[in-house]
């Protein structure tokens, strides 16, 4: 009866990991020889692991990544120009800690979004908040936010995430409002957060896609100068899988 009351109190305190570990200790004779300090340490370790896992799952849900991609699942066998050493360095998330960016370019179907989502997924696993937005959808959301008065709130929400993933930049020429809003977002994040951008356009064509030379210079200066660049090559992997 006392054990049941203890378990109920642990759950009431939202110490669910500790409650599970306590229940397991009660059922495991192997724990009997352990001292109180050792058993208590095991309970604390389980609660810590439970809390960290819950936080990671919460961050992954909030990130809304397009693909359930992991660094460990990146295909290095297909020749695409991936630098394995660079990917290993990015997997450490030092680029997030130092507020650097990642630019992923290449033709359609070579895995740009998968790699970008894998990097954002790893950031969530390391305790960073991330957010995925396709570039066309981003501009649509900004336009709607302007119309309903929530523009400032949306910009603030985007600015707060540690890793912003903008997918498919450059699918269409930018309007004047598009490039000004993109500059606003990049400026808010410059030096304090990281941004991943994927694009089918080679980097040397981004300036023309932005359109306005002055705004293009401002956007690219903040995005490119401290960025890791991943330039993918090759045929579409989707076509290879369908063949």
C-alpha cells in the first residue's frame, strides 16, 4: 500500500521516469544489495533520461520537419559529392552553438531536404529548438500575418528558434515584399541563431533571384559569410528508387 501511494505521488509530481524506475526496482531482486544512495541515483538517472527524451520529442513535434531524417541514415554510397568529414563535423552541432548557417544546393531529387532535415533533427536531439518552413509557404504565412495583425508575433516566433530550416529557396523570383521580409528574418537571426537553406539554384544565382541588388547584398552577406556549404550533384535519387 505504501509503495502504491509513493508511485501515485511521483506521478502527481510528474516524475514519471522516476516512478517507472521505482516500480522496476521493487520487482527486481538484483537491486536488493544496492545501497540507498545507489538506488536513489538510479531513480534520478531515469528521471533525467525521461525528461530529456520528452523534451526532444516535444522539440521534434514543434519543428514540423518534412522528413523523419536522421544523420545516421544519410546515404554516403550514392555519389553526390557529400563530404563525409564535413557531415561528421556538422553532426556535433558546433555550428549551432556558434550561430553558423548551412546552405545545401543541388538539382532536384538529390537529397537536399533529407540532409537539411537530418541536421535539424540532430539539433533537436542536442536540445535545440528547430522549425521547418518551405520558402513559398513562409512568404504566404508572412502575408497572412500582415493581414490579420499577427506579423510581429510570427517574426518573434521565428527569431526564437535556434535552427530555422528554409526549404526550396528560389523556386520563383522574389517580390519586393518577399525579399524585404526575408531580410527581416535573416537580420533577426544574424549572429544569434542558425539558419539552414536549401535551393536548386547554385549559390552564384541567389543574388539574381532576390532581385534588388541592395537587398540581395544584405541578405547574402548575413547568410553566406559564416555558412557551411553542401553542394550536391548527380541524378535524382527518387528516379533511381522508382526504377
